[in-house]
């Protein structure tokens, strides 16, 4: 079985539930029957749950975010629970997802312009498909080592005895059964690399923790004693620290195959600005949460002018 899944923790972003509903609406416009699982942490508003039911999502309530992480990381759960993105990989152990042969994870800030089945049909050879991380060497917008220092990351891999993993953005990921199982298997290493990066952040604080330099994880009770294990972080973008930790941890496996979604099939970030001029819309657009208002304002103008048949 192939399925789409979302994972959302309440108590952080107020706009994420609205984004998720719009995303799911776009899935259902093209696919009324595609299996879609929504994993929720914390107390969800009744109106949100009603909308998910109306859109025929399989909703799974997994309780308190911190308590769920504590099943894997009992001693550091309070620290990792400060990040609203961690749980997306933990839910791969849920029985519904373990029964799937292929999975498409999508962040809430994603909208479909074509059937999700097109992704499953076009991308079948690799164990993981995703867009390249913006400004890595494969980026269509050029390489910026200040944001993704691939040489520095390669040096970390060498020092840790790990194989290469291409930097990829985790907002939209298609996973084979082998990749889903691999991510589950390396969760202890993933958390350890994340913890060591956070310890380095503690030793190297930013003078201004805003924009791309921000990370929600900070707690001296945990990080001060870990200073000797700190791992140098090779990016000015501290928000993607969980991604860098995953790239490293997956380096334990040398038999996994990685592929990139074509930029014309999956747009990310500011690429949505092509909406007003592009003759070909993508299968989906991961517009990034910081662009939400601009994205929907532009989309509304295009819909009003008849620029696309998507509704």
C-alpha cells in the first residue's frame, strides 16, 4: 500500500493546522480515496478535527509530544520536545505506516496542483526522493557554503566513519519500505548527533537568534554538561539542525539509494513565485511556512484570473 502522512504537534505554530487543512483539501481534490494518515500530538481544536474527518483523513492521536519522544529518548525528551519537527520520524513505527510499501511524508505548508499518485508513478527507483536542500551543491539556485558547507559536513562524516548522504530537504520525502525501516533503526544516532550539535550551539551562541539562524531547542540543564561532546555545526542556518543530524545518521547505511524530485514536479521555498508566469504547474509546492501569506495571496490572484483549473 502507498500512503501520504502528516505529523503535527500542537502548542507551537498557530498557522500549521490551517496549512494542513488546505494541504489535505488539495490532496482530496485529486484523490478522494488515497490513504492519508494524520498523526497529532497534544490537544487538537474540535473544528480542526471536524475538518479532518470531512476530508476522510485517518487521524491518530498520539498524546503528549514529550511523552511520545520519551519512549525513544527517556532522559532527553524534554529537550527534544522543544523542536516541533522531531516527531515526523518517530511515527514511522506506527502500525499503519509499517504496513505500507511506500510513503509520502509532507509538511503542512504544502499544496498539490496534480494528483499525488503522479509522484508515486514517476519516482520508483530510489529509496528516498526529496528536493535538494536549498543552496547545497545540487541546488538550482547555486551553492552557498555558508548555508550548507558540504566540505565541512564531509569532514564530519569522515571523522565519524560514515558514508555520504546528499543534503536533502525533509519537508517532502518519498520513502521506500527499506528507507522507512532505516530511519527507524538510526533514531538513536540521529538524536545523538542532534544533541551534540545543540551542545555546540550552547558554546557558540548567536548574538541575534532570528530568521534562518533560529532553533527552538535550547536548555542549559542538558546542554552545559555535554560541552565536551559538542560537534561543530557546518551551517549558518540553525533551523535545519535536525536535517543535518539525519544526513549524518543515515550515513551508517551504504546500500540506500537517493534521488531528487525534479524541480518542475516539486517546487520549494520561493519557487512558488513562478505561479504567475509558469506554463506548467508542479505536482506540488512546498512553499515554506514563512511564505504562507505571500503564497496564498498570489494563488488567490491567479485563481481569480482563471490562471489554473485547481480549486
